[in-house]
C-alpha cells in the first residue's frame, strides 16, 4: 500500500465545493473518478480542508492510499488528462502511510480579492468581489491586528458550524493593493485589494465573514477598534455579512516536511 499526496489548483465556480456532497459535482468527485479511470481502484481522497461552493484553490493538498505502482512522476499528467480543464494537479509525492493532509497541516493561508476599481475586471470576474464604492483601505488595515492571536472566533463562524470549538489562532493578516490594472488619474479606481490571512485552521465562512466586516470598516460603517468588541461578543450577529464565495482562494498549506 502506498500513500500518495498531491497538490491541486481549481476554479471552484462551477462546483459545490471540494468535499463530496449528496448533490454531487464536487472537486473530490472529479478527482476520485479520474483515479478510478486510471487505476481501476475506488479510493477516497482526504484534503487539507474543505472549500465551499464557488471557492477556488492554489495548492490544495490531498492524499489517498493506493496499490497502484504508477511512478510518482507520472501521476499528475496521467490524471490531468482525465480531469476537466478547471482542475489541474501540479505536484505528487509519496509520503509515509501515517501522513494525513488535514491532521498533518501546520498552517493555512487564504487570499480574498476585492476589485476596488470603478469597473469590473472582465477576465478576473470569477475570482474577485467587485466593490466600486470608495473604501478607507488604511482603516481596514488598522482593524486586522485585533484578529491576530488565539481567540474564540464564534462571531466570525457560520451559524451552521458543527465544530465543537471555535478557538483558532491567526498568525498573519495583511492587505496588499495592486494598482497595475487601475486607470491612471481616475479617482474612482483604488486598485485590487488582496487580503492574505494565515492561521492554524479556519471555521466555516470565517474568512468571508471577516471580509464582510472589513468592508463595513472600509465603508465607514464601523471603526477599526470594533473588531475587538466583535470578537469578544462571541456572537455571529455582531459581525458583518458573509462576503461572496468567488473572491476566496485557498492559497497555501504548510507542512513540516514540504
């Protein structure tokens, strides 16, 4: 028996998330079907974490057990030929049998993208939230340090969360602004804003609720220091709305060995 670990990039627009659902059409379904087509085996893959419907990924990690003797350097090409064009496997490793993509993960980073220019970016519209209204980006930045550290993130978790504990640790949170696609001299173009947020784990809708709350700070509806009170409330109703899924991307998963 071998334990194969792989990395996958996907555009989640047309899928009901990563993890298998009763309604079907998930990233996991497509990959397991490709493995069965290649090896004849019915396997269950285990990912570093689930992503919701419409969410994307660069470097999502999963593993599975197989008796196939296909050389490790051939797995990606062999499976990519059996996958839709919006799912691409980029790396394959043979790992110890005890390795688990979720339990062995040390840190995860998500990126959320907000297009703050006046007009929609036609070619990136599937991976960006378009917000043409004026935003106070500095105020948004000032609110982020309140989220760092170990906290109960109930205020930023879906009401449907089934996790026994909502305590998580955030290590880094940073806003970066890319003005390369902004029109020079146009005051209504503020650039493309990327929120990068790294933690030891995330709750359902956690990043999207943080973004929805950040946008309210940027719009002047909340103050940066309100983030502290929202956390302390441990109440979903204290935070802002859940931002749309298409702006969210699983950016990186870190392990001790690779």
